[in-house]
């Protein structure tokens, strides 16, 4: 009787280990952080950039401006200058969960431009590459939500700092 119980437990343990091993062999693309839709990864960090200034924002809504300015500063050559055209190639709203030091913990698409998977991947890569974001000294962890307005040429504005549309 006791031998059968031990045998069953060993069989269950072996089955569990096998299923965990098979789960690890998945070929589905996985992102760098939970919630990514693409397999985008950040390029090697540019340490010459230095640490961003801390944010003194009291609310997540106020923090949006600091995060958007941070993205604009790093991506100056990719920001669409002036009013955006009346028809945009892609519009996506993304929530980015940041830890107290401005590192990306996860992301959640509230509105993903699924017709343009290359834009999804580029936004996710940009978000990851631009980390760390300003540390939210008064908030600790913060969720930064912004809408990415994308033209056909690969330039963008963030809704928070947008100059509007023609």
C-alpha cells in the first residue's frame, strides 16, 4: 500500500516536471516584460545618457508630462514637428507600469494599432529602450498612460505633448 502511494507521487512529480519543461520550450514570441504584444527587446543601453531627473508629480496624470518629455528628449529626430496630418497611420494607447526607479515592469495596450504590428513593436521597443524614466519620488510605482500618434513615415507625437492635427 505504501509503495503504491510513493509510486503515484513519483509519477505525479514526473508529470509536473515534464509539463514545466514543455512549457519552457514554447516557440511563441515573448516580450521583455509582461503585457507586450510583440517580441521587441531594447537595444543595448546607452549609458552616456545619464539618469533622468526625478519627477515631483503628485498624480499619475501629472507624471505623464515628465514621461512624455523624457521620450521626446531621447527621440528628438523621431518626433513629428508641428501639427499632425488629418489622417494618421496608427494611434495606440499604452499603459506602462513603472517601478519607483522608473524601470518598466509591464505594459498594457488599452488600444493597440493591430493593423500596424510594426508600430506596436516600435512603440514597445521605444518604451523599453528609453528606460529608466524619471523616478516618481512622490508616487513610488506609477502607471504612465499615453496615446501614441504615428504618421506613415515613422514619426510620432504623444498626446500629452501633441501640437494637434491639421
